[in-house]
């Protein structure tokens, strides 16, 4: 990275990465490596929360056999979580990254609460993507977005190295989009090219703050920005996915959940669709 790009990333001083071990054996594993890569380039402090989801023990002496199985599984998950934390600390030391690790074993609700509380103390939280809508990892994503007051970076599988040379901003004039773009300024200023993409043709798209009107604001922050208004092809999420590929984007910046989670759950929505399938990391704010 150039000196100017490195200087821009200095706005990121604290990064939190959350890794949750549920024992499925198929959890994605890009967020940790991505976070180490970003922390190294930004000179940021990295906090690694490698948590084990604690399973509930059933009451009653008649359930002893089941409780023994649950206890053994809890021990296994704790061992894995500690191993991840130790590996992260070793990798950080080799990379010259200042790193703090913790490996709590907590019940479902407590995991959500702890990650959200930790996220409020960081400039940025990084989590692995989760395609399934009903999943602890998806709940962690929603919890950080709605309850931390901080931005979130969701990393898809296979994206273990940080890069933000080319960035697409999904712009619809909403408060969420404005907040996401503002929170992403360190990345936008470091990028070689930034494209504001507005998907036109949506009946509820605001017209009072078009991408062309937003671009001068970013230019005043030394962002190398262009504007592209695109017609809907399929749906908004698919249009953004396609454009991110054509632009060779390393990151997609967008406001999350412009509609309520309930509406997106029943009717579908851009956030849900991109969380389920995106080839590039998503920088999200609500």
C-alpha cells in the first residue's frame, strides 16, 4: 500500500473479530485472517473473541447420560475456542499486530450480549458471513448492526486477505446509506477507485439525494469517486452483485436493513440477499 493509503487507514485503531464455535464443523473461517491482515496494514489493535456456545444441561438425575454427553460437548467446544484464540495470538505476534484474545463459553443469549458490548468499544467489528437466515452467526450479525452503534464488516469464504483498492458504495439516499459511507471513510480514502452505484427504477427510491449530489462530499474527503446509475436487473441485490463483479470491487459499502428485519424476512430484501450471497466483503451500518 502507498503511504497515502496507509495514512488513511490510521483512522481505524481498534478492530474486533468474533469467532463462534458451535461444533458444526462447517463454520466459515475467513474473518480472522482478514482481520489480522487489516490490523497489520492499519497498525490497529485487534481483539479476538473466540467464543464457544455453551449447551444447556437438562435437570434431573434421570437425564445423567444426556448431561454427560452435553458436558463432554461443552468441553470439546471450549477446547476448540481456546485453540483458535491461541492460534490468533501466535499469528498476530508473527505479523507484529498487537492483539488481545478471549475465549468465553457462554449460552446463546449471553454470547449475543457480550459481542454487542465489545463491539461498542471498537471502531469496526468483523464477522464471517452466514448464508442461513436462522443461525447464531446471523443473529450475531444482526445484533452488532442494530445494537452496537458501530459498523460491521462481513467477510465471505475465501477472502482471508484484506484489500480495498476498489470499492462500490450502494447509494439509495437513505440515512443508513449515509451512515455507512461516513463510517467507511478510512477505506474510501485509501481506495484507488470508488464508485457510487444507485439502482434506479425502485418505486421507493428517494430522489432528494442522488449519487451525483453525494459524490462532491466524498471528493472533498479526497475520495477518488465516480457515479453510476443502473437500472434494476433481476432485483437490486443481484444488480449490485453484478456491478461489484464488473467493477472488480474488493468491498461493497451499504446501509443495512432500510426496511425492518420482519419485512425482509417475509418479503425478501437487499440486506438479507447480500448476506446470504456476496463474493466481496460487505461493509454495513444501520
